[in-house]
C-alpha cells in the first residue's frame, strides 16, 4: 500500500501507531510531504528523529520542505534509483528515502512527480532567535527548469503531483498566520507551481506546508491525516 501524510516536524508517534493498526511493513510506503525533521540540526538530534521514524517499519518517501536541508548538499546521502525515479538515501537509514526534485516514480502503476521547496514565513523569527534557516529552501531556477524539462518529456501529463507547497490559486487563506505581513512573503514558488498547474494534465495533487486538512478540487492538503494514494 501507498499512503500520504503531511509535515511531521520530527514527530512520528502517529505514523507508528497507524503502521501498527494497519499491519504495515517495509514493502508499504508512506509519503511525507516535507518538513520531516530528519536533517534539521545537523547533529545527533537528527539521528534520534530518523530512528523514531524508522521504527514505523515502513518505507518513507519524503518531499523536501522548507525546514529540511537539501539532501544533495549532505555528505552522508547517496543518490540511488528507486521505482523508476531517484532518491537520496543515508545508508544508516535505508528505509528513509528523500525524493530528488523532478523525479517521477512508479507507485502502483501511477506516475508520481516530486516537487519540494517553499519559503519560510518564520525566516525572520528563526534568524533573530538563533535558529537554523536554509538559504536553499526554495528550488533554484535550474531546479525549476529541470522539473519543466521532465514534464516536457512526458508531454505535460502525469497522474499525481507530490509537492510541499501549493499553486498560488489554491493557497488556503484561512491557514495563513495573522501575525505575518503577507506582503513580505516570497510567493515565487507558489506562482511557479500555478503556471505548472495550469499547463499540466493530472489526476490528483497532494501538498503539505500549511498545516491544514482540506480538499480543494483535485488538490488535497494534508497535515496529520494519513490517506491512501
């Protein structure tokens, strides 16, 4: 079985409980739509999070969130093929797969593309309080071009999109933080995804980032819910 869930921010108790309840094993996959908590600190605290996740006994496929380090920059990770796509894997945690942006995976016969990245509205707070912030949290122009080239080769037809943030037209206004001046928010990722969405022929789209459970047309926001793909 393939399941999808939203941002975990290092908390996997509900995922482990779900895996036990449904008798899931290593052949079952749970997609995490970003902000995994796996590589936030860059020290032994990350290992504790990865260990807790691995105890679920399933395979994770993770989209890169804005609170995640880019696995392409981490020495412990190796890029390897997986289900017709590519994922970064730390050999110490072989069941925790971090999708390469633009990879198209075959999940139960469905073509599924991974598109990570987003802007952190808490950037100023994190920097002001000595917390970590990653300058490469959003896709670069080169990475965006790579995604578009992948879709070009597929004639802009895909079954499912897995992204961290959402296209601009779908941004859930009710989930935006009232303490944040929205005019200061960089929406370039959402604007680019909107251009992708308008051009793409797809059946369903899943995203996280906004910590909300909501269905909007063919797009579904996930946070704590765990649903079949």
